[in-house]
C-alpha cells in the first residue's frame, strides 16, 4: 500500500473511531467529517492543541464539524491527539448549545465558557488565561488519559502504521550506493529545519526537533497538510 493511501485511510479511520467513543461518553458532541488537506504547510496557527476545526455544516439533518488532520498530527502520538480531539469536542458542545466560546478577530481567544466546556470533557483548564489563546491550552491529566487508554493505544498503533509506510515510500531502492541519504524536515515556522539522514538511522526511532518539539518526517513523502483556516478555532 502506498504512503498516500495509508496516510488518508489510517488517519480518517483512527480519528473517526476515537470520535465515536467521545460522542458515546459525552451527549451533545456533534458528528465530524474528517478530511486530510492535500497541501503542505506548518503547524496549526490557532494553536488548538493538535487539530484544526474547519467548516461546520448540516449533514442528514445533523450538525457536523469538519476536522482537518495531517499525517504530522497523527505522528504526535496517541495522547496528544486524544487531547486535541477532546479540545474540539468542547468546541462541538459550544456549537450545539449555541455558546460563544472563542472571540477576537482571528477567533483564537478561548474564553472562560470554553474552559468550563473543556473541563466537562475531562481536560484541565489553566488557572490563568494565556496571551493570545486565553483558556485554549487544556491538557489531559494522567488520570483522564488512563480512562482513554484503549483509544490512545489505537491512535498510537495508527501512527506506527503511518510512519512505517512513510519510511518505505522514501527509502532508496536496494542495491543503490551505500549509505544513501534523504532529507527530513520538522514543523518549525516559517521555515522547517532540514537535515540529511540514512534510512537505517531514520528507522531506529523518532527524531525530535529541539525547537518545535515535533518529529522529523521525510521531506519527499506525503507532506504535512496545511491546517487550513476556518470559521472557529
């Protein structure tokens, strides 16, 4: 299976499965439509943890949120991705209850009403609002992560499949020159950091950027999709 196929299928399946469990546990969270944007770009400019809420629309008579998810998002790992999904589940509750939970020209300020909704889905709002994003950074505690252990494990497994497919897609063909290298990049903005590594070195384990704290990924594989701007943050 090619990396692009794995990229779309694995991400969409993993996120949809996790979201079904979120909706089962929290009444009122709307349905989602998971999309994988095709263009390359940087991290989510809204700093909405791991994901980006895009459009909202009515499907089959029900409110539906679009979640735009990249292979880089999946590569963050199961727990950060779970945290991001719960972050947007809180936004979803705001939509269904007609609560204004974000404000500002770019809609990045998460107000106290958002903080209460985040707490409702198991996140921990900060004691004080942060600059620019307000109450937007709401981590998942160890105790809450344990409640989602099976879902997080499934997300981690999906990330492993994606990483393996990406490495296979960019690895030089056997029989080439010894130690053939390829470029890997991180998610630093506005310009990602870049370095050359061998396939053997890359496959030993995740390589983390010390600046943006994200995993390096092959530059010539399926690129990290842009977290497209939408109506809400």
